[in-house]
């Protein structure tokens, strides 16, 4: 469905230091620097897959989505989406895809969302019967019946986002790019959006690529993740495998009926991550989990016990730290190797 | 989007565009106030012509000319350059580019959809001109009406295409608002907006005939006030629509090149 080979997107950016002197100098001499937003990534995505793009700010996730949706022309590399070259922005391609951006909107600001829906119906040439069926479905699933007649500007962020999603799905896109779709939403609205997106993927077999800084979005929606860092692909695989690779240890969370001394936790094995009133969290090697649980149940007033993976936020931070250390080591080695005589 | 599909979508685009124009009616009325310069010019030129006509223009002729100028400006203006500048700089153009219809058609539809609101101003001004000047304030024959309508469409097309071309320069320059301001200065000087072009010296008139500005507003006004016989009007209309064709080709070329450079900032 989606094939990306050696994708690069570089920008030439004007650069000058602050201050009047630098401003005057830039009148006659402008210096530029090349920003490597994406620097040679390759991957394939099968039809119907749900894939999460992860990475720190400025990693190149959104740039990649914009290239895939035809908004940006790649500097290098080959990209196809369902047989189309996105940068050509053919009509057939644009009718198959949609990019939903949490920080950009397509709803007409001063008109009710119903007007944008009608506009999209005409632009995407959606047959009347299909439009009615889709709208009935979207209105019911997203619970937006009372909203679509109010001016967009009068809707709350969550209400607006639900209408944005409805506007994006009127033509039933086969490929859905979601860039931070839950940004700024409260927890319950995030959950609503996740459920809806997952149902859409399952019902229509749509391929879905998601970027989000909310790890709960990724964990709930994406069996596969692609991690991009400084424009490079640093991981492509299942979320579980990523957690296993970075943090193979498990978290044993103990809820206790009374406060216990830290000394009583030591014999359980593993490392104490937190120990607060009534709760202790231990980090334990996977093979030692059973023994730790047995010892805890035997020696402590345990009222509840759970075994979890390390939080995804921590896993990602560790992965990014690893990548950074590797980059710095490579940069450190590069000058030395250059000085070796031929 | 194919031309056929675009035309099928056009009624909805116009309907939604009209709803937007209605929503922004207060803004539009304020804009109308900012276009009252012809009324000031009318008073000035009437004073100049108090004792003797200027060229063929007596006081009544100036009233007819400048009321026509005011009315025609309502129908031939475009603001696409400002909108494109904003959307390119903010990255909101992305949402238009994702749709299977050229943003150029969408901008055009939004402009055209505002016409009924603008007619609310233009028609009473035209009626006032007839009351003050008599029937010579409007075309006398069917062919003159037809030529006038064609000239208004051509004038709007030149304004719109120039706006889009200059707006699209923001893909290359970061912002092209100053370029638009330069265009507007030339428009005020060369279009017949401040004074009838025929009052200028012959050399300047020749130069102006080769530029697009006169065809934006001067020509429709001249045709409205019966300044030309049909042969001369036909030649001028030909020149006007030649400019439409040239600017149309230029607009498409600049837009296509510009979109390649679009950085889709934000989000």
C-alpha cells in the first residue's frame, strides 16, 4: 500500500545571529544552512495496517506524513501510496487519502460544520446515498448531531475535533494520516477519538498512520511503530518488541495495606522504582518476576498486585538517549578516522 | 480535478462562498467604505470643470464617470493575494491542497460568490448615477450592455489573476504583500480610477494601453458611460481578454512552481 525508499527532505534555511549588526549584514550577505528534516528513510506499510510514527519534536514525523500526503515534494527518494506518486497530487490519489492535523483545521471558521460537510461532498463527488449513509453513521458514532448546525468558532476544541474527523471521512479515505489528532483533548475525548479511529480502520480496512506525543494513543491504536529521530529511522517493528529491547524488565506494582520499611522491600529482588505510602513499584528481570511475587505475597501485607511493562514514555526517552549517544560517538570518531593517512 | 467535475462542484462552492460572504458582511461594508476614493475624486474634478469642460468632460460627465468607477470597483476587485500570503505563511494552504480541486478554483469561487453582496452596493450607486446624470450614465444599447458585462468579467479576471500571481510569489519571497502594494499604486495611477485615462497626454495613454491596469476598471467604466463606438470597444475588449489569457498562463505557471516550494509550515 505504502512504499518509501531512501526518502530525504532537506530545507535551505536562512540563518543569522540576533542583533542590529547581524540584521544589517544580512542585507548584503545572507548565509544559509541545510536542515535535514528527513534523511534517508525506507519502509513499507501493508493495506489495513495501523502504524504509529514516533519521535521527539523535530524528528521528521510530520514532514514524512506531509510527503506521503503530497503536500511536500521530497528532495530525494521514491514514495508511492496505493500506486500513486503523492507529489503529483492526482485526483484519484487525493480522493483516496486524508490528512487530519490536530493543529490545522479544514472546517470553515464562521460557518456551521454542516457547510464544510456539504462542500466536501461536492468536492469529493460523493454520491447522495453514500453521503447520507456516511453522515448518519458519523453523526451517530461521534455524537455530533447537536453540533453540526452551530458556527465552528462556537464549538469547544473537542467538539471541533470530532467534526474535523467527520469532515475528513465523508469520502471514506482508504489511507488516513493522523498528525496529533488528540492534541489538547481531555482524557475522555481522547478515548472517544481512539475508539472511533480503530473502528473506522476495522470496518473499512483503511490504512492508518498516526503521529502522537500521547503514548496511550499509540499503545491503543498501533501494533506497529516506526521511530524516527533526527530524520533517520531508528526502529521499525512491534511496540512489544521495542519495549522488550529497550526495557526488558517488568514493573511489579504492589499495593500495601500498611506502610512498610524500605528495608523490607530489598529482599524481594530487583530495583525499587518508587516507594510511597501504600504503594511500591519494583523493576524486576522478566525471569525473576515469579520469585519476586512469591516473596512479596509471603512477606508483605499485599492488597493488590500488577505486573506491567515499563511506561512507554520511559522506553522512548531511553531509545532517544541511546540514539543521541550513538550519534555523538559517531561524530567523535569521524575526525579521528579522517586523520588516518592513506 | 477534471474540469467537468470542478464545474459539477462549482454550485456548492458558490453556495458555501455566498454563506461566507454573508457571514463577513460587516467586514465587506467596511471595505466598501475604503473604496470611496472615486467620490472624493468626483467632487475634485467637478470643481475643476466648474467653469469649462476638461477635454470632453463637463461636471455631469465627471459625476457619471466616478459613480461608474465606484460601482465597477465593487464588481472587479479581488483580495486573493492577501489570503494566499496568509495561507502560505501559516501553512493553512495545506488543507486546500489536500482536496481534489485546485485551490485556484476555490479562490475564484469564493471571490465570485461575494458578487451578490457587492451588487447590493453597486446597483443603488448606478441608480443614483441615472438619477443625477440621466440615461447616458448607463449603456444605451443591448450591444453596449453585452460589451460592458464582458468588460466587467474581464476586469475581474485580470484583478483576480494578478492577485493570485502576486500571492503565489510568497512561495518564493516569504511574503509578497509589498509587491501587491506596488501593484495597487500602479493600478491607482494607470487604471482610470483617479481620473479618466483619456485626459492624460498621448504618450502616457499609449503606454497605459499596453499595461493591464486600464482593463481592470477604466475600460468597463468607459463602456458603461458610452465612451466608445462598437469597433473601438471590440478592439479594447480584445486587448483586455488578451491580458486575461497572458495572466492566466502566468498564474498557472507561477502557482505550479510555487507549490513545489511550499514548506507547509506549522502542525
